[in-house]
C-alpha cells in the first residue's frame, strides 16, 4: 500500500510538471514613429512622421517631390536610414498628391472651396523651414541634414543657404530647374552656400540644358554631383523597383556623403 501511495504521488507530480505555463504575451516595443503636425507662419497645418532614435544624434529632414507625399515616396527609403542610426522627420508639403500610394495629409486638410489650393511649388518653402524649426524646438541637438526631391530639392538648397548655422549638409535629388520654379530657382545659391551639398540626377535629365547648367554651377563652386548609370526622377533613384535596376552604387554615394560630409 505504501509503495502504491508513493507511485500515485509521483504520477501527480509528473502531471503537474507537464502543465502548460500560461501563455506570455510578447512585450511590445515602443513605436519608433509617431505622426506629428505643426503650423507654418501662414497657418497651414503640416502633417508628418517623426522617427526618433536619439535626440543628440543626426536628423534627416525628408521632403517629397511634386504630386507626392512622405509615406508614399519614402516608405522604401526610411528603413535603411533608420538602420544607419538617423532620426527622421518626413513631412507632407502643401504641394503634393498620391504618387507612390498613400495620400498627402496636409493637402487633404486644406480647405479648397471647390477652387483648388492655388499653391505653386515656391509657396512650399515655409513648409520646409517650419519643419526645421519644429526639429530644433523639439530638442533635437545633433546635426540637421536636409534631403529634397525635385521641387523640394530646389527649396532645400535655398533653405540650406539661408539657415547654414542650423543645417550641416544638404542632399538634392533632381532639383527642379524649369519654369515651374522660376521664382525660386536654387542656382544663385551654389556660390554662397558653404555647407556640404550633394546633387544627384539620372542620366536622362542631364540631356536638358537647364539641368546640365545647374549641375555645372554646383561643380564650379565645389559641390559634389553624381549621375548614376541608371536612375529615375527624385529620391526614387534609390528604389530598385522604381528604377528597374540595381541601385547599390547610388546608395553607396549617398551613405558615403552622409558619413563623411563633415
């Protein structure tokens, strides 16, 4: 009888040890990005996404091309910049749309009264400057790097020239050079801008006289330029699926500039 009791106790202990532990829910990581908004001096609410890693680290301000928006244009690009340790602020400027998917939140919240927004590319300049001010007032103390695409590349060069004390470097992907930005062409700033600048254009854009002149001006005043073997307009020259070819060389030039601009 004693042996039987001992055996029963052993079985009960064994069964107890085989009970499944309550399922532990995974501990969720804090969200890396958050939607933010701020106002321009003329009371336009600008929407964007802030990716914060370290407020003392370097911060890249991403600006999209015409007809586009931050999430659509930069979704394939932001993860690589985050991996390299950069804080990111990507905004929807008041001139944009639905290119590459998603939509422009800033534009969607501007009342049109059926007559359209009425803004030209040059009118978006204070969107960029307000983004810079937002980063500064939010306590980001590391280097600020301006990154523009198409018309925002032209405006980014202007911003970098006027705020050289606040900006450490500027990347300009296919800066606009035609009549659409005739009142805010960046050409005059190549001589006066003293911070590092990288201007990138795909080969087919270099066939245009205005684009060729712009790149030559940048070179004349000691700025870095790059024409990838394959490329498309704007920041999308870094996205292989949009280029239809390998973009490693372009990324290498961009990351090297970001690493060594000082």
